C-alpha cells in the first residue's frame, strides 16, 4: 500500500490502516524521539503525543514528499515542544573552547554500533543533545535551530561545539562529570 493510499484510508477512519501506519512508522519514529530524551519514558510520551498529532493533522499532508518525512518532522517538533515545556528553553552555555573531533575520533564514532552511539548521545546534557540532534542528525542550519529553540544562532553553534567536545571526552574515556557544565 502506498503512503497516499494509507493516508486516505486512515482519514476515512479505517482502523486497520491506522494500525498499519503505526506499525510502519512507530519504530523509526521512536528512535527519532529517543535521541532527544535521556529517559525512555519521555521518548515514549513524545512518540504517543506525536502520533496523536499525526492522526489529527493527517489531512494536512499534501503528498508532495514521503509520509515518513512528514511524520518525522512532527516527531521532532513534538519532542522539542516537550523539552521546552519541561525546561523553559535550552540552557545557554557560554563559549569558552571550541573543540573539534579529530579524524581518528570521527573514525571511532563511525565504527560504533548504532545502539552504542544512541546511548552516548542520550547521556549528553539536554542542551547539547538537542542542538546536536537538530544539526548533526536532522540537518537543520544553526539559524533554523536558533529560531526553533528561541536561542541565538551563536548559542546554537556553541551548544554544538560543546556537544562535540563532550563526545570527544567520552571517546577518549573520560567520565561523564569531566567537562564543565555537563
């Protein structure tokens, strides 16, 4: 069944189509939500809330792109909204050292299995994790991230660089409490 056919059946109230949509996309979308939250329960809440929005606003999907991409955007936005409501907004972390990962450290990241990498990202402080996910994984520009999170573009860049420094320290085997502010 195509995305268009599935969406049309869901809009007509076909429960088997709604279950199929859930089965087709819930695993991937859970992984999207999980990247934003340290706790599994929060990711589950975001997934549930996100699918409520998917079904509520499915009629606004125009079919000009893949249904999965449209759902993914809803999951990212739902996760961000939940983070904002929990914490007000992403905490500003002042810029001191801008740390880049070396090619050797990038090689280590590339060789990690997906579960280990996800677990490492989940251990990041919330501000780092949010910006890292939006920039490095979702592909948003810092200007877009700043707008989404109601922070400055320089704060977004700083958070990203701090996240890379955090990753570098973990790759080099330093404990979680090694870096200041996170």
